[in-house]
C-alpha cells in the first residue's frame, strides 16, 4: 500500500511535534489529531512512513536529548531524566542503558574525556547524527543482549 | 562575485504554493519564472543576496518519469530532503513575524552556542533552520 504525499506531509507534522516537545506525553490520539487521521490508522501509517512506531520514535528523541544534556550541561541525572519526559529515574536509566549500551553516568564521563563536537555544524544535524539507532524495540534489545551474554548467539553489535 | 554557485534548488510539491510562501511570506523575490510547455523554471532570491538563486522545482516530466516523480514527492513530504539554513539578523523578531504570517515552525527560537536558532518547514516539507548571524559581536 502506497501512501499519498498529502498523508505523508501530515504524518511529518506529528513527527515534528514530537521532535519539538519530546518531553511531553504523545498518546496516539493526540498524534492522530495533529495528522488529521483516525487513531486506528495513525500508528500503522506512521510506522510505514518512518520505519518505526511513533512511541519508539519518541523514545529515541528523548534519549537523544538526554545524551545532549549529559554532554553539554552539569545538570544532575535526575533532573535530566524528568526534563526529558520520564516519570521515574529507574525507567530512564533502564531504557537509556538498553538503547545506548551504557549508563547515563558512564556516557557523561566518557563524553567529558573526549573533545566537543565541532560547532560549525548546526545543532540539529549534530543531534541527528548522534541519535541512537533504535531498530529493535527496547525489550527485544534486552533479550538479544541477554542471549549474547549467555554465549548462545554471536551477532554483530547493532 | 564572478565565480561560484549561481542556482541551487529545492523540490516543491506545487510551484504556485511555493512562490506564495517564499515570496509572500519569507520575503524573497522572483528572479526567473519561465515556462516551456508543462515545464516551469522558477527561481527566487533573497533580497540581500542577489548573486544566488534558489530554484523551486517540481518533480515531473520531462526531467522525471512518473514513478521517479512520485518517489520524490514522497521523500519531500516525509521531510527527508537535505537541510537548509537561513541566516537572519534577529531570529526572535523574524520568528514572530513569520509565525504571524502563518509559517509552520517546528522549533521556537532557542539560545545555543552564542546564537539563536529556530526551525520551520515550507509547505512541501523542506526543513529550514533559521540561525541568527553572529557578526554583531565583532567576529568579523
């Protein structure tokens, strides 16, 4: 099934809204309203257009923002977790590790020991490049990792 | 300037709509608007930058076959075309003016790296970053 450019443009609007306020809650009916499509069709249409379900896309954006804040600010990790949209520090830490492969504290320490990114490139581009590549769902990733550590499967690092 | 980039273009889904946006809202001027059959060569330029033309090109024949044109329209509507950057003297003032005229902003002005930037899209889906020039601080 192909998607009309008119529909894609409206789906992009929902994606833009998540990009602009990823700390907010984005239930499907809110996104569907932005795109002017039914809630029943939204999630499937979004996934077809952008390659991942809207909720998963939102998670990547939140982690991306958290990574940027860990790198660029001295804010406590708790503050970063809440300001990027998580309701519990535990959930933030778990999903952060699942997606990036390390803890927020480790990432901050590692980022500080390396040189800052060039400031000649617009911020949005730098972030897009640093965006975590979330192809598998968080729970799938965790399962894969568990399997790997048990030595039952050797897959390349995704 | 006698050598350099003269024209670079973006794809748009509708050239009349794009013209109304880039000229009517952003304040560009029409540089060239000529037709040959169904083909329309349309370029605009920034009033402060007469040496550069921004082309507003619609995918389709005779340049593209129907399937290719369709793919380009899809990619455009998904916002997957390359980034564009507009430099302005005052990002917040321009933001207020453009938003009042109905420009679809994707990011309100944010202070970053000693400058201010915002983001908007044209009606087709092309994404623009609008960055405040840093020259006022004596960098030149």
